[in-house]
C-alpha cells in the first residue's frame, strides 16, 4: 500500500511519499522536485505532453497548452474569473475562461485527470517502476476556499486517473501538520498559536491554529483567491511593456498587444522577481522579444515594491486577509481546545509565524507580515515549496493501516458557510446547514416547515450554488400535504464534501395552518405536538419521503468509468508513441556511432573492402528508412507499435552485421590490456617485455602475452615465493628490484 501526499498547485505540483521511516519528496523524469501543472496537445500528431514535456512546448504551442489546472476546476465549479484572467490567459493557455473547456473539447475533469495520471506514473517510477505497489491511496491538498463543487470535481478527476484519495486536506492544515510533526521539540509545553501565511502562484491563504505536542486545532482561515505570484509577474510585465512603449515607441509599439511576447516577458519578470528576493537589482534579458528586437532592462527591488503597491495593491489586500483571520468567527466549542485539551483559548494572537509558498520569499512581504503583528518575527522553519506535500504525506500515513505513526490529532474545520435554500409557493426560504469553523467531519439534522411537495432544494456555499435536490413523497398523495415539517440529515465529510441522506422524515398536519415557515437546526428528535394539536399532527414513515439529487458536480459512476477507459487508452497511446520514439532514437544513435567508427576506430579491423561496403550500405539503408521522403513515406501508414517493432528489428539486424568487427576490436583491446599487465609483472621480475602488435594482428598480441606470462611463471616457480598472478597484481609504485 502506498502512502502518497500530493500538493496539487496552480503552477507546480509536489509529491511526497512515506518510505524508510521518513517523508521523501520524489523527483520527476528530469530530476526536478517540482512538476509543472500543465498539459499540452500536439494537434498535428494527436500526442499529449504533460508536466515537464508540456513546459518544454509551452512557447511553441501556446494555443494548445493548458496551464493553471486548479483555476480550471474553479471555473468548472462556477467561479467567475478574477479581473485580468481573461486578458492574460484566455488566448494563451488554450481554454475558455468562461466555460472552463479546452479548445480540443477536453473538460476540466479530463484535463486534471490527465495530469494526475502523469503524477501517478512519476510516483510509481520513483517507488520502483513495475515492481512498485499500486499507486492508489493518497491525500491531495485543496485550498480552503474550495467548496463542495470544487472538491467533487477533483475527486472525479482523481478517480478517472486511477487514484483513490483517502482525504482532501486543506493546504493550510497540511502546512501546520508538516510544521508540527517536524518541530515537536520546539513546541512549548503549553502550546503555541501558529499562524501560517501561504502565498502561492495564484492565491493567498492564512490559517491560525492552536498547536500542541498532541495535535493541532484549526481556529480560523482567510484567503484571497486572486492574489499571488502570477499577479506580481503580470504587473511587472505590464509595467515594463508600458515603459518600453513610452520610451521607444518606434521600436516597441504594440508590445503589450502581442500574447506571445507578453508571455515571454512575464517569464522573464518571474525570474527577475526571484533574483530580487536575494539581491537589490536584477537584469532582464530576452532575445527576440518582439519584432526580432532584443530586450535588456534593469529592475530594482524598490521598483518591484512600487509596482506591487500601485498596480495591484498587494500589501493592502494582504493586510485585509490578515485582518480577516484575526477577526474570523471562532471555532465551535467542540473544536476549541487548549494545550491540555479542556479549555477554550483566551487569545487568538499568534505567537509564531511560518510562511509557505514561493511568493513569500520577497523580503517586503515578510516585513509587512511581521509589522502587522507588532514586529513578531517571521520564521523560515519550513521548506516553502514542499511543506504542503509533506503534510499530506503525514496525513496519508496516519490513515494508512500499514504505517505506524505517533498519535497526533488533526482537527480540521470547515471554512465555508453552507445553506439549504428553497422556494415554496413564491416565498424564498433557507436554513443553515454547516457553519464556518465547524469541526470535520460533522453531521446535522435539519428540520424546517413547508407548504407543499415536491420541493426543489439548493445547496449553496457563500451564495454560490453547489447542488440541487428534489424532496418528494414516495407514498400517498403529495397534493394532500398542505402543511408539513421535514427533517433531513446532512453530513460534511473530513474531505469537506456535503452529502444529504436520501431518506427524510415528514410530519403532516391534518388541517392547513397559517403559520409562517420556520427553520430549526440541530433537531435530533421529531417535533413534539402539544396537547391542543396532538390529533392534528400525523407522522409519516421515513420511507414516505426521499431526497433525490437533481444536479451535482459529481459525475455518474458510468461516466467516470467511461472517462477512465478513455484516459487509459490515451495513456497507452502515449506509451506506444514514446516507445516508438525511443526505438527510433536507439537506431539513429547506432547508425551515427557506427558510421563514425567505420572511418575511425573500426577501420583497422575491417577484414576486406567488401565488408566495409556491406556495412556502409546497411547503414545507408537504415538511415533511409529512418528518414524517408515525405512523398513516399512508408511509415505514415504504420502505427506506433509497428514503428517500434520495425525499428527494433532493424537495430537487431545492424548489431548482427557489426558483431564480427566489434568482437575483433574488443578482442584486440582485451589482448592489449593483458599484454600490458604481463609486461608490468615482467618488469617487476626483471624479465624482458614485448610491445603489443598493431591491429589487426590480434593473434600475435595474444601469443606475446602468453609468452611473457609463461616466462614470468617459470622464473618465479623455482623459489616458490610467489606466482605470476601475484606478481602481476602486487606491482609496487617504485621500480626497485627485489632483493
């Protein structure tokens, strides 16, 4: 059973695994610990490029490259794009920001599943390839701002990719868990109030938790979903483009209107931003940025801070997020626990600050965070890029029956406010289900009054629809119900996914009542009738009412299986294309290597001119097959499997043709080496040596080596003090003759 933690990031994804009694971050196929969250399509060949390969083709295939896959899930869940998203990414990354669909008709679930399948393959390779256990169980990180719809989309994508997430863990909670388990010795006996500030590529999240040696308890969270490093990059690119256009209008006119030029400029600004985290100035150089013109500019740290303040109000928005977490609703009583696990903490002031996310490396951001909390220093005790993945791996190990970890309670909370609303006879009503800062998992029994059935219910999170349900009567006449009370059971899982029990209890009054609709939560018992209306309240059995899902962001099981089959076929096609390219590359390498050898190292070992002609003709024939003419290409109708098989057969044939000459060269090298070793032994014993014969007189070299070895053995066998092999292996560094 695998224990895998996945930090599914907007720009990069990090994977951590539990092995060798520790948590390790694995590397991808190019030995990078961060894998780009990107999928690229080659419309000409129909091949996909994922991760590092997609990053390679990002510039050459802008309109068919999908980046920021987390933002894709947000759009598919109904979130509106943030200001600037359309201008910066609609025509570049190849997906429609309004509908969340790729130009090649790949939905958000399919796109994310493609990338998660790639991550699954990378993890399997790192854990041992084909001999590794099946990579299924894992824990995936999600932002605190994600509601039921976002999480369902991610779960479907993971299922399509062949993963079975044990849990979706909040990014802030994962970071707190990583810090708590790796710094147990630094936690005071009475606990600490830990503040996590995570500023990533596209969003900012802040979490406050009570951390003790026995566990952590989240107290509040706040976020800004459109404040991150990419906004700084875009602001810097806009600033430099405007400066270039104003200073050199003839040279750079229209720069800001070129999508490809602006993407390259944003990449350069991202590199400069990273350099300014360590130095006061940085030089930006981009060759052929626009109209074959090179760009070289110098950017200072002061300019960076000025752009952050004036163009995107970065520090003002960060200040607002920090203020919200300080004033966030307190956790419900069952979640507020002190170090001894009994009392509610009296203060929400943080005593320790940790930062995560690459954007927090900017010195001005850390200074602002410290100043907000009265000069409390910002600690750097975590790896800012890998902390979330490590926390997810810790959580997966806790849930796994294979690994035994020390007891550490993680009490996460729900970050959003869920409401169930409905419209009954023209009146709009609602009832609260799960409030913010509610400990997870949570169950609630909700009772409310209605006037008629069937009734359509809408699940909302912070005013955004998440799902629709239909409450109906299974038995009896629904029209006879003119006034009733309904109790439904709602559960929020540890992953933050809302589910409603399909069975509901209904109490119907025998005569219509003019009472207005009311709602009551946390009712565990049926409504008690008073003495005056006992005869007017009739209870229906639980089976008489049902809650059916009308619309949800979860895909039907049949659709998930169909998409999983499609993804498996696409992955098999990718592997076939990769194997075909590998076989072609191996054949190409053999052709070039042996062609150079025929005019170089292999030349002395040719037995005849005819052999040389035969070998050169075979090389030319293989090269002609490898690079056919476009007009008469024989490979255009072949499948990748057939190309791989044909290339492998030709490579085997070429190896058979070159085997004699390769063996002659190898035999000569071995004989020469043997003769050199024998000469060293002869010099040690004061015997005459022989020089190796030039190729291809291989037999003479063997004979010379045998003569020297025989002479050495005969000379030293008289006293029995040593053997020829000992003399050969024990040659001293000096050349003094033995006494």
